[in-house]
C-alpha cells in the first residue's frame, strides 16, 4: 500500500491485520502496521523500514514511488527489528544508500544486518538537507529504545515520532480521522502506552518537553494511525499518564504474596499490620486472586513493597514470576523485602531476591524465611523486617 500524504511525502509501509501477539508479551487484538515514509527533495529519504516478513511488499511499495531512481538515505528513528529487519534487503538493492541514525542505532544496525554500510550519525538538533526539504533530528532516548529519536519536517509541520504516540491498530484507513470505531482505537492506544512506554514515564515527559514548541499538524508514528485531529489529545494523555502522582502521604508499602496453605499469607498479614500500626499505608495483595496488571500498578506507585512466595517443586509459583516479569524496572533502588514459608527446601525465596536484585531494586537485608507454620517469634521478625523496608 502506498499513499501520497502531502507533496513529496508518501506512506510506503505495510499492514499486518492478522497479528495477535507482539514481541511475545503484548496482545495485538486488532493487528498492527509497520509504518514507513518516503520524503523527496532533490534527494530521497526513507524514514523507517518494515518487518522482514513483509520485505517483498515493502520493496514493491518503495519502487512504486521512486521507480528506478536511487534511494539516497534511510533514516532510522529506532532499530527495533520489526522496523529494521528487512534493512539487509534494502542494502542489497541500494548498496550506495546512507544510513542516518543516532550513535547507538548505528551500532545496533551493524549487529542486526551483519553488513557494512555507509552511515551518517546524527545528534540532537542536526539536520539533513534533501535539497528543497530539510529534516531535523531530535534525540529521544528510551522512547522506547536507547537509540530512539524523532525526525521533524518543519516545512510540512510533520513529526515522524518513532513508536511514540503509536498503537497496534490496523484497519482500512491511514489517519485517525479514518478510524471507524474510535472507542476501540482509544483503548488500544492506552494499552500500547502502558506496555511500551509505561516503564519509561520520565523519558515520556522529557520527549514531550522537547517537542512542545514545534508546529505540528501531523504526527506520523511507526505503528497505527497517523495523527491529525487528535494530536493535542494524544499528547495530553501521554503527559497525564506519565506525570507522577503526588508523593504518598502516608508512604505506601503494599505486601504481595502467594500462599498454598496460608503460612506465607500469615507472614504477609503480620507485615501489613506492622506497617499500618506505624502509620504507613499498605495493602495485602494475593498474587493468585488479584490480577497481575493491578498488582504491578500498585507496585509502580508505591514507595517500596514486600513480596512473599511459597516454594513448589523448588521454584516460586507462576503468579509471582508473572508479577516480576511485569514489574516497573525503571523504579531502580526502590526498597523491597522478600519473605516466605516453605516445607522442604525453600528455593523460591532466594530466587525472588535474586530477580529483584537483578532488576536493580534495593533488597533490604536477608529475606525472612519460615519453615511451615510461623510462630510468634516469626511474626515479630516479619513485623520488624517490614518496618526496616519502610526505613523505620
């Protein structure tokens, strides 16, 4: 599919309406698109590429616009393989093309293609003159890859925003004004933010700050509809979702647990009671009964937390691992505590501690471990430990 968006600007991306799971961890109930754009002046630049699976369609789209003319530049706003996977095919077809990217992206692309190529590394504020069309580059690290940047076409008031402000949403149209079921799109827009940008909220705010004074009539993301009428609303949502809540008063320390026979739950309850008695806000969260997404949201807004697991077959249980897989790892150094009851070997407790340490949380002291049913001295230890996590 190709579409002339404006004079000398074309959409040449491909759509994948059948996709249902993206990057293993994310649902894509309404498919996705791999958006790419051609900008022509005296020279021609391609902004973004496409998934390797769709290389033939993608190359055909490019050819339908430029024919046998050379492709002079390929601009990578980031190098995630769903956008860079078919680069090697482009390099075979256009061996003299120059790859334009951030410093980190240049390194990643060499490892993705295992090929030599001509490159131009750009920094914040650098420009590329195509001859009658000038593009400006805005570094936007961790939105959502370390190598991310935006490309701004001032003459057309267009912001090529990488994955920023995008969505996994594929329908017959190309623009936000074409969306037939806006309530579904808006839900997918929020879900995409939570999964992709939720862990990078400080960087989202930095990115919004960098573009706040730009004249923007069109946002052209790497996935989903091109934004025209909904730009301000989309940016406002990102800002609202990323702005930290007021500092918790009192401080908030939830206690998460998985418990087969109630013993680990007893320890969790002792921790929560001690925190509450000391004036802290807390909440007991059963990893089996409370949805994982809800637990992760509570942990993200906490000042610290405690997490307890029983041991089954020398391992922590799946609900605990699911929580740890989705925990906000950008909240580094947040104080956390680990505890649990076990019967035979108790490996889960150390496993949870190790994983939290790997995620750069501040695991306080040694975990509280209890064999089977806790005694009063164990409850006392648990209460003392919970207060230590809270810095008491």
